[in-house]
């Protein structure tokens, strides 16, 4: 467990350092999103505490402690892991969109796939951060969901096996509720930012 916390602390330091970086390399979008994700930690912990208590017949304190530790690890450690998966998957996906057929919509979709992972230091993307961060947050929730289930299921394995419950299957259900909250928050933030920026579509000419 000590090694896990050391790795988690290291990931947090790297992400916070990257979020303050002004180098001419792309900045991982998760580094900018992390403070916002941490601010949503308490409502997520509350949701999962209630669900774990009901599913595993736990005391409030036990369910809260498990939920707190599991979500802290899945946020600080899971977010970087999910980002790496998202980033490395985005490269072949982006390339395949324009590999065989050139089209303006496909070109922009190809850009969106990359921009959901990395803030690129090019003048063309200046002023686009207002929608890139929440958009990247929504896209990043897909790999983050599976990483969270993988990490958090370890924290309930003992209690789940005592009740003949599959821990991963239970965490898939539990995380559906907490991730519904995250999708809603990021979606509202994206809509608000687009409206504030007088943008109406992710494919409008002025957006890129």
C-alpha cells in the first residue's frame, strides 16, 4: 500500500507541475482538469458511500472510509492512467480518420480526437481553451470509468467476496451513478462555455 501511495503522490506532483508549465510542448489536458476533478470528489464519495452501504450492508463509517480511499486513488492515480490510455489511443484513431479519405468534417474530427487529450501550443488554438477543457473532460471519462472500476474494486474485494458478490461487477454499477454526475457537470460546463463564447457548434468554422 505504501508503494501505491508513493506512486499516487508522484503522479500528483507531475500533474501539478505540468499544469503550471509554459514550455512549447503540449500540456496534458488532465493536468488542467485535475483541480476541478478534485473539487467533485466529495459528492462522488457521498454517492458511492450510499451505494456501497446498501449493496454490501456496511456501517456508514466503513462505507465512507472505503469510498474515500478508493476515490482518492482513482482520481489522483487513475486520471493519469486514463489519460495515457486516451492519448495513445487517440494517435491511431486520429490518423485513421483522414488516412483514406480527405474531408473537412473528418479533418476536424481528427483534430478533436487529439485536442481532447493535449493542449497544443499553436496560435490556431489560442482562445479555444474555454471549450477544450470541458470537452476533453467528457471524452476522458470513458477510459477513466474503466480505470476507476479496476482500481476501486480492490478496496471492496474482501467485503464483496464475503457476500458472494463480484467486486468488479458491483463497481461497474456504482460508478455508473457517480460518472453520470461527472458527465452532467462537464456537459453543463461545455454548454455554458460555448454559449459564453457565442459558439453554436463544435464544427463551426470559428471554433477552429
